[in-house]
């Protein structure tokens, strides 16, 4: 994370556990979630972050959107600017295509690799997802194994948290006016 920009830190409780959000005036720098306490969420932030919170920050609207998402409401985050300067061009393309995975849908690591221009780079996509600084906003939980199984997840709770998020989106998607279908993920795929 770049220390040249003043950073705002906010932590808050949601239905998906405690979230900590770090952002500059221009972009989100990091998000951590699914923690059991404020202290745990703040401790999970990059060591480069000065974890002092501020009440006055420009990201209050995003905090409310993250709360709504965690409560099971259909919220989209494609408009949220992200600090991607730490990523290689390939990883930026992976992030771009991951962000384009529709709410309630899934893609395999291999499909995401192909979309990013390297069809045989599924492991590199997995590495990109494993180091994702922006979970929920870059919906790495929507990336699954080629056989339809859920795969791993780095947030607290691991694959159970990933499954919970996918189920939350499937339930919310059923109540929307969008076409039915939740991608290839199946609740029975374990």
C-alpha cells in the first residue's frame, strides 16, 4: 500500500462479520471481512496501514453498501475505484474480468484465465484470487474449480464463508427480476 496518500480506515460489523476498509480519497486500498471482532479485522490489515480509524471519511456510502450486501441484498460494486498499482498487467486483467462476473454467477479459474488472455494460467488466477485485497468488491468468491466444486477461500471461515456468500447471492438473485440461473455453482457441489 502506498503511504504517500492519506488513508482512511473504517471498521464495522455486518452479517458477514467485522469488515475493515482502507481507502485513500481516490480509491479503495484494502478490505478484510468475516472477522469475529473489530480488533481482529483491524489486525488483519496490511502492516503498512496505520490502523487508526477516522469518523470523517469519504467512503460512508460504500460502508452502507457493504452492510447491505452482507445482509443479503443485491448490491453491485463495479463503480468502486480500486488501487491496483501493486498488480501486474495480467493480474489487472484478471481483476477486471473477475469484477465482471455477474451477481449470483460463477466462473472457473480456467475460464477467468482465458478471459485475461492466458488460457493455461488457471493457477496464476488462483494466486491472484488468493492475494485479492478487495474481497466482495472483486468477487473472488465467485471463482470456482472447473469441476464445479467450490475450491478454497482465504477469508476467515475458508470455503464455508465462500459457500455462504454464494448461497446469499443465489437467494437474493431469486427475488430479482433478472433471468434465473446462478452460474455453474451448485449448492450440492461440495
